[in-house]
């Protein structure tokens, strides 16, 4: 496994790679969710490239950029174990040199859900992912369903800008009790960790209600909100049932829907989602 920090060095290495390149962009502090993406990439490509970059432009003022967890040595050991070929550790001054002023903005779907609560977030995400695609030059890029709106934004960007790669979506990896794995779970203390299960419980409630024949989105959302309301440490940012492509809220769940939510547990903001209905 090679660790590369400079773009020019990566480009030289890329020229020597034979066969398909699978790419997994991450912000590090890796867990089994990230490693699942890496394993998919490993199975489907001759070469696997993983990037680790905590992207400042996708954090809003007052968000957790400074205290976002970092552990490069542990990350590198985990990636070595998964037989990754190249880890790209770009330097912030090379990603955003002085005077950097070109942005990629996906309109429409970024105005809802996460984009509404975190203005500018997806502008930072789309810009850094476009830059990483330009640098890495992958055949396939792997993203987690855990960040469903991010997946929709990347797919739209790739399609709208004719980017020549395939986006592969990997199902959410969960802890044994159902909590979606996330680098931010590390912020939770013991009591909050228990309270955080309310996200998964509310998604299961939606699944059960839907399976029982309920198709009114409003009714399901209200019952999810009521369940979350019973958890004193939880504060809802949003509970949404939306069309999986446009991410617009639906009234009637007569086709595949994205049920998603963002909930603050103490000072930690968690997101999760499931898809209900046939895709
Ligand atoms: P991050 O380091 O949080 O930017 O995540 C890097 C990639 O890992 C993104 O595509 C995420 O959607 C994905 N990811 C994060 N958590 C999970 C999870 N629990 N299951 C599957 N993929 C995940």
C-alpha cells in the first residue's frame, strides 16, 4: 500500500495502474461502514484508491470541523489490512490553494433536508468530490446509503457534468443494536449512545406501519416524531418521507420513498434513513 500526499505524485502512480480503479472517498476515522465500501471496491476492481481528507468547505460555521475525530495511523493500518493499493492523503493547501474560487453546485435537491439545515454543505461536498474524481480518475466510486442525500447529489453531478465513472451505493452498516455506524458516534457518552437508538427505532416503526398498509406519509411522520419525542435527550431537526429521486416530500407512499431523519442527541447530530416501497 502506498500513501501519497501530493497530486503530482498520484498522477504519476495512476498512469502505471492497469485495469479498473475503484475509489472510496472518506474523511477518515474509519469504521466498518467505510471498510464495507473498501471491500466492495476491492471485489470489483483491480486497483483500490481510498482518500482521507476532512474537507473544511462542507462544514458550516459552528460545526465540528476542528474537533472532527482523526486517527491517521489507525486508518492506515485498517486500509493496509483491506489490501488497498493507494491511500491519497491530500494536503489542504493543495486542495484549496490561496485564491481557490471555483465551485460545483447542484441545485434543487440540495435545498431540502440536510441542505436546508446545513446551507453550503453540499456545495462543499460536490466541489471536493468533483476535485477528487478529477485527481483520482476512477472507473467506479463507492458511497454509503447512510448519507442518502449525498448519494443523490453525487449521482446528479456525475450525470449533469458527464463524468465518466459509475457511482456504486453500498447499504448502511449498523452496530448490532441497529445504530448506523458513523465517525460522529464517538461523541456520544454512554447515556446518549443508548438514546441514539431512537433513530433506528423510529425507522423501524415507519417500516412496520408501511408494511401494515399505512400509506399516508403524514401519519407515519407524526408517529415517528411522537416516538422520538419520548426520548428526553433527542431533538428533531427533521423527519422526512420523500421521493427517492427528487427528494420532494410525498403525501402518499405509493412508490419507493426515502424515509430519513436528522436528530440531535445532546450536542451530537445524527442522521439515518431507510428506503420503503419497491424501487
Ligand atoms: P465520511 O468519512 O463520513 O465522509 O464517509 C465516507 C463514506 O462512507 C461516505 O460515502 C459515507 O456514506 C460512507 N459511510 C459512512 N458511514 C457508513 C455506514 N454506516 N454504512 C455505509 N457507508 C457509510
